């Protein structure tokens, strides 16, 4: 019998063994490929080390300037990325602080209401830019971020800054022009009452009354945030005079003790009468005798 036919006959009866053999062959091929990649990396690392040694030798002899190693290049890139993130953090925080100045100061909210009105298109665009910049901001300047992430955050902070400048200029241009005549009068009254509410020379009753009227005038016109209300209440509240101690409570019994009985005064004896000096003298003699 032909040996080739015997082999084909055996495979015809054991055809299922092909699948395990394919799996084993694939595993062997994958292992060989991994070993090849590892060998290639080791070869590249060896060439890199030889190149660094050669460059150091040439630099020592003064023939060529030393070239930074890949590790040094990576460290330089990390330092540059950290410095850039710190500058971006400072700019990001600065814009947010300027925005919070409008959100927490009721006087500015009354003067420039569009800056706190999300229905205004430019203000809405600024709030969207703020949301994007906050989302792309890394946790710290030492965070491991890619160059693409740094670039995206850089663009987001730039858009955030531009959007704020545009929204602020538009709010200062509009002021209260988007309100009706009656609403503008209410804003004027609220602005005047606000000055009384935070006036240190006013009495506590005057300040509290002015504060309540400010809230009433702004009702339905400007939506004050909880932080703005808390900040305003701190300005309205009077502080105790420094160095003044509370007066101690007095006991009415101790303050007004029972009077002690007074003994009857001794009788005063009348002084003895003395002779009249005129009577003791001899009478004048009559000059006729």
C-alpha cells in the first residue's frame, strides 16, 4: 500500500485532531512572535546604551555636544508639562474668581443682571465653556497626562477666558435694559436699600428692615444663589462691640439691703446761759452828778 495513501487514510479517520493541532500551532507562533519582539527590544536597548556611551566619550573628548538620553527627554517633557499645567491652573482659577465676584456680590448682580442670567446667549456660552474646562482639568499638575490631554485643556482654558470676556462686556453694555420700566424702578430701590442694609452706621432694626425689602424687590427679577444670600447676611449682621463684657445680673435683694435700725439720738442738753456782758458792766454814771 502506498505510504501516502496510508497517511491520508489515517487523517480521514482522525480529522478532528486538526483543530487541537491548529490551536497548538497558533500558540507556538504567538510565543515565537513575542520572543522575537522581546529580542528586538533588547537589541534596540543595547544599541541605545552603546550610543549613549559613545556620545559620552565623544563629549569628553570635546568632539561633540552631549545628547540627552530618552529618560532625560522624558523628564524634561514632564517638567514642561507640569509648568504649563500650573500656569493653566492659575489662569483657570483667576477666571472663576472673577465670575464668582458677580455671583456672590448682590450689588453687582443688581448692576449687571445679565452676568447671572443663563438665558442670555453669551452668558450661556460662557457657562458651557466653564463646564468643559472644569471637566478637562487634571486633578494635579503632577498627574500623568498625555500631550493630547494637555492640548485639549489648553484650548478649553483659552475658550473659557474668551467666553468670559465677551459675556462680561455684554453684561456691562446691557445693564438693566432688558427689564421693563417698573422692573428697573424696583432694581433702583433694591440698590438703594442694599446700601442701607450694609451701612455700619445704621441701627440693627434699619439694617434688617432694609435687607427684607431688598429680598422683596428682587423677588422674580434676580435669582439669588444660596451663597450670595449667605454672603449678604454676613454683611448685614452687626458684630458685638470688641472688648465689651456683658453686665452681670444684680440681685434686687443684695442691691437694696434692709436698712439697719438706728438708735434714738441722745437728748441734747441746752447750754448754760451766760450773763449779758452789758449787764455785768457798771451803769454809766450821770455826768451831772
